[in-house]
C-alpha cells in the first residue's frame, strides 16, 4: 500500500483499521459539539467509559470492607502494583518479577537522579 496525502486515503485506512472498535470504549472530548483529535501522550489519556462504574465499585468495596478490601477476591488491592507489570513485562521482554509500573516519567526520572546525587 502506497501512502496518499488526501482525505479519501485516510478514510480508507479508517475503514480497514482493525483497532477502530476500541474508540467506542473511550469518551472523546468535544469542542463546540465536535469530537477532537486527542494526541496528548503525556497525560491520563482518554477516559474509559467503564471508569465511573469500576471506581464506584471500588468505593463501595472500601465502604463495606475497609482495609479488608486489600484481599477481596474480585479485584484485590494488595497487589495492584504488580498487575500492570505482567503486561508490561511482555512488552519490554522481561520477567514479571523484574517490572513494576509506578509514578510518571517525571517522578521516575527524579527518583533515579536523586539516588545518584545522595
């Protein structure tokens, strides 16, 4: 396939995009009623449509179980920090025990630099 710089080619690519179904899983901001093109990579990203429901479930669990929510069987909090590491490990070619997802790039760079300057 050869690149063409026109709207028809872009629309064709959109039509054959196997990932296009995922767009509907997120809330896309709008300006004056028009969806925006959201290219902000160093942010929270688009909000998943399921986020409010999941947050409400976690808040209810916290209210009902308090600290015992750490060990609830559905989504235990005690190992939240390891859960994204499994997928990330596959992405970077590491073992899950070698990866933890934490903070932001800015914070992680700060923590890295501070460890050298101490």
